């Protein structure tokens, strides 16, 4: 594989490097996903699981910021960042559903959204697009959802934590889910447009 950088936008150079600080942060965050599942569902260490989830959710912006500030935007990082976010959302939802913290209906709504967007990726790859521009609504929705999960887990511990955390957590979760779907629809519209352009260019 070539290691020469490629330019994808005005002033933005994307390299094929693997060993960078932003990529390391993304990999550490990704490793937190199975650790969270183990702590929550196997070891039943809810406090430790909460800490892992909170750290993973709270550092969502770190890898992207590092990549831009250190001028270390890479192809691998562009793949790792969204994959890590998706993993945190889907796997955390499934784990919380197993623990009856989140109802399966809510999980199903978000999983369907992930499938709808995910199925568009092979079509984009076929037409020569590795990814589409990330919409700020998608990043906002991801942040809100990932912030809501630790709150809901904290609320499941009962007492005054439940009284305060449950309504707050669900307010965040429902608002995040609405934004997440809206961002998904915008993404699919964008995908349809670029595929149409690609097909016209191929004629």
C-alpha cells in the first residue's frame, strides 16, 4: 500500500499512515466496547462499566481533534472514528436492552437506522466513494445518544439516582434518537445524489 498522502478537500491532506496518536485513541476507545459488555453482562460490575462507558462517550471528539491539530488525518482514522461511534451506540444499546435498562423497541428503532445507512455503503463504494461528508447533525446526535447511555445506566442503580437520572437520561435519549434518524435521512439523500451524479458521469 502506498504511503503517499492524498488530498480530499481544500487544505486537507489524508495520509495512509497507521501509527498515529489519533488512531491510537480510536483503537483504545474501540477496545472499551467489549470491556464494557464484559463488565456489565458478565462481571456485573455496574460502576466499572459506567466508568468505561462514560470515558468512551466523553472522548468521542478527542481523536478527531487530535487528527486536525496534529495534521494526522489518515484513511484508517476516517474509518475507525465512525466505526467506533457505531460500535458504542449499537453494542451499548444491545447490552442495556439485555439488562432491561432500555426497552427493545427503542433499540430496534436505532438498529433499523444503522442498517439503512449501512446498506448504502457498498453502493457508494461501488461508485468510487469511500465515505460521505459527516453532517454536524450526525455528530451532535451521536454525542447526545452517547451521553444519554451513562445517565440511563446510572439511573438503573436506583434511589435518588433513578429519580433524577431517568427522566434526564430519557430526554437525552429520545432527542438524540430523533436527531440520529434525521441525520440518517440526510445522509441517505446525499448518497442518492452522489450515486446519480456518478451514473451520469459513467454514461
